[in-house]
C-alpha cells in the first residue's frame, strides 16, 4: 500500500497494491498492520454502503462526541469526488478541505479522521460508496455542515446536484458550533 498525506494533517489517501490479470483484479482493501504503520489506527466496528447516481451530493456529515467516527472510505463501483473539511476548532487548518476522486478502477481509499465533516458527490450513475467506521451510527449525535458554504468554496463538479432535505439546511462554517 502507498500512503499520500495532505497539508491538512490526518487525512490520508491509500493506494493498495493491485494484482491484475486476464481474470480481473485482486487487492487487499484493509490491513490493520499496514494502516497502523501509516498512522491510521482505530477499532473498526461498522461498515456502511450507499448507492448514488451521478450528481447526488451527500454531506457534509459528522458525528458528535462521544459517538465521533473516523472513516475509511472507497468506492466499489463508479467514481466519487470525496471531500473532507477540518472542523477541529484548535487546528491550524480549521475550515480547510481536501478533495480526492475515489475510483473503482484505481481502488484508492481515503482515511477521514475524527474531527472532520465528510461528504461526496457521485460522478457516475450507480456509484457504490463503502464506509468503514470506528463507531456505531448514533442518530442523536448527527452533525453537519453546509455543502455549498461559499467560504469553503468546494468545487463539487456538478450542476444542479441532488441534495437531501436534511443537507439543504445544515449550518455554514461560520454558524457551526464545532464539538471538536
């Protein structure tokens, strides 16, 4: 596995070693030993999956402590623009974001630490998005950040996105009382 680190500390892109031949491809999608050696640690307790069509934007979401989650995300089919925003109040990169295209043909993954809002847009129909989480889903701890906050200036790459009613009313960064 190759690990790419960003200017926003904690966020890591993972590129697994892929073995391909006439039958298709094989890769190791998770190795606690390799992840820990790269500084990615956590007790992984829940996996989630979503399916989205092109132009769907999901997020930006997080869970508040004590239910906060780190995530390891990837796509099993299709492509998605994955976005994480640093919402750790004391962080020198507070309010900065990282965007990475996750591609089922590249098999790349992104580690999203606790203290980040997370979202994505599907770049293809029938994009299957997989989440590995370090805490269980807790609806009472849901939090969010406006996907189209002009201060964040996230370039989602879609016109007229499909957005849930919940995501249309999330606070901007200036309005957010971050629990991190």
